[in-house]
C-alpha cells in the first residue's frame, strides 16, 4: 500500500486533497497528515476522515528537523505532497519573516529528510518515490500584455514576500533535482476556491461579510485579474502529476478562467441573492451597496493567467468544474457550514480583520 505524507493537510487545499484521494483510492492508500495547526490549519476540516484506519495526523512543524526526520524514520513514505506554507499575501506584506522560515526553510527540511530516507548508497533513489511540491502562479509575477500567459518557461519575477518565498522554495526543489536527480515535481497553480478556504481570502471573506451586512472591501479599482480554479480540479492535477509527471518536471495548473475581482464580488452577491430563501433574515443584508473600494494592496500584481497546455497535452488534465457551477457549490457550502465559519472567525480572526481593514 502506498503511503502519502501530506504536509499542511489541515489547511484549505490540503484538506480537500485528503478527501479527494480517499474518494478516489479508498482503502488502497495510506495518508499521514503532518500539520503545525497554525491559524490557517483546522482539524475540524478533516472530521470526515479522522476515523479511517488508513489516515493519521501528526502535529509537527516542518521547520522542526528532528520531528520531520522521525516521521520518515518511523514510516516508509512513498510520496510527499508538500502543501504546508504561509499562504496569504497580505500577511506576508506585514510580517515577511515567517514566510521565509516556513516556506523556504521548512521546504529545505522536508527535502533533506526525504532525500536522506530515499537515497541508496550509490546516490540513486529507491523506486517509486516522489516529492510533489505544491506551488503557485504568483512566482511568475504580473502580466501586462492581455495576450500573455504564464508558461512553465516564464522567468520567475515574484513581487510579494509570499511569492518570493514560494519562488525560493521552488528553486530549492529544482536544485535538488539538478544536483541529486531527486525525484520531484513542482506544480504552479492559479487561485483556488471551494470549501474550507480561510475567510482572509477574497471569496470566503466576501461571502461572510455579505451575509452579515458588512462592507465588501475591494482593493484599488477592483480590476486586478485572477485565474480561478475549483479546488477539486487542482487536487486532480496534483494526483495526475504524482502518477504520470516526468521526474524533475514542473507543471502549470489553471483552467483559463480569468475574472476581475469586482466581477467575482458581484457574482457572489448575485449567487447569494438567488440561493438564500426569502425568509432567511440574512438575505436583506446582501446588496451591491456593500461594495467598498479600499486602499490598494502594496505591490498588487495586476493579472495572473495560466497556460495549462503542458499538463493538458502531456498528462491529459482538464478541469471538470465550470466557474458558474463551482461558485454556486462554494456559496452553498458556506451557507450550509455557518458553524465552520463561526468557529474559524472567532478569536484571533477578529483582531486580524481590524488590523488589516482598519475598522
Ligand atoms: P492554507 O493557509 O489554507 O493552509 C496551510 C496549511 O499549512 C495550514 O493547515 C497550516 O496549519 C499549515 N502550516 C503552516 N505553517 C506550517 C508549518 N511551519 N509546519 C507545518 N504546517 C504548517 O493554504 P492553502 O491555500 O491550502 O495552500 C496550500 C499550498 O498551496 C501552499 O503551499 C500555497 O502556496 C499553495 N497554493 C495555494 C493556492 C490558493 O489559491 N490557495 C494556489 C496555488 C498554490
Ligand atoms: O494565485 C495563487 C495564489 O492565490 C496563492 O498562491 C495564494 O496562496 C492565495 O492566497 C491566492 O493569492 P491572492 O492574493 O491572489 O488571493 P486573495 O484571495 O488574497 O486575493 C484575490 C484578489 O482579491 C487579489 O487581487 C486581492 C483582492 N482582494 C483580496 C482581499 C482579501 C480584495 O480586493 N479584497 C480583499 O479583501
């Protein structure tokens, strides 16, 4: 039975990935979820799998070399799926150090531990091992020409401390491939949306604020463009790269779904108005009048857009979820999980929100 070590499995994409993999492989795989449970990690996200015999959770920090080496010593890990990271651009602008520590040093710890566990005496690697490093399209910087896209060959040009730390981590993975022929792949994905996303990110933040009649903060002119992908389609791409990706290669993942932020906000408002029953008191709150243009994000990248040609042609990946369906599913999920939202927005989230949005 293949054993996956998933880092950051209690976060947004990590928890969706754990569900995706059990839906697809059932009892044929084992997953060990290693997560430090920062503000972004929530074990409640995994309540649907916690009783499975082939799932286990270890609370550990990827910066903790000893703890990570112990996990490799005690388990025969076949595949590392490395999600764990500080993931929010706005936080990286305020406090960059932890992004370097977790995203760069933490990745170095993970790479070193996997290399030590998987390396044969002659410097080759045991059969069937793979390190999948989950990265972002933000490493490529910002596109100005509307006809331009991010390809795997696009030079790295990160602007935020977050994207600079992810770019550094990607380059470390590449260095392991180039130097040791380490069996790794890198995936660079566009903006994900779906269940379990922490409401510091645009889509769940707008849903949450709209339901409680709070202002909907739109940075700058609202015309920055992001390329949105339903989280399950990202998980499907990661699984395909693990299964079929050529060792050492990188793959961009994105579904050609570019939208201006203001369009996203208006779509959420419309979807909420459609879905909420007339007798739901929150319905009266939901209105475009809540939209408030606020100070722009520092160094705000204007446009991201992925060219997914390589993963589509070489591995046969295509997204399954149209944006219109995905956003409806997402809005419905948040409406049906108001307890989840209440839980994650209690406590320190309130301080974060006040500090970030000066309210
Ligand atoms: P998230 O912030 O929701 O989750 C991150 C998880 O990592 C949390 O569970 C957190 O507790 C854990 N973590 C943080 N620091 C840790 C540490 N030092 N040790 C162990 N665990 C730690 O993030 P996400 O949005 O799910 O993103 C997951 C990965 O995917 C990240 O690497 C991110 O860069 C990448 N990515 C995200 C997107 C997106 O749109 N969200 C798009 C492309 C790539
Ligand atoms: O592109 C992939 C990246 O997508 C991932 O690597 C990151 O981990 C993930 O957080 C996401 O980064 P963004 O900065 O694009 O996502 P965010 O949801 O923070 O913002 C999306 C857009 O919406 C961005 O242009 C900023 C804008 N925005 C965001 C917030 C939180 C607003 O206008 N208002 C807001 O309140």
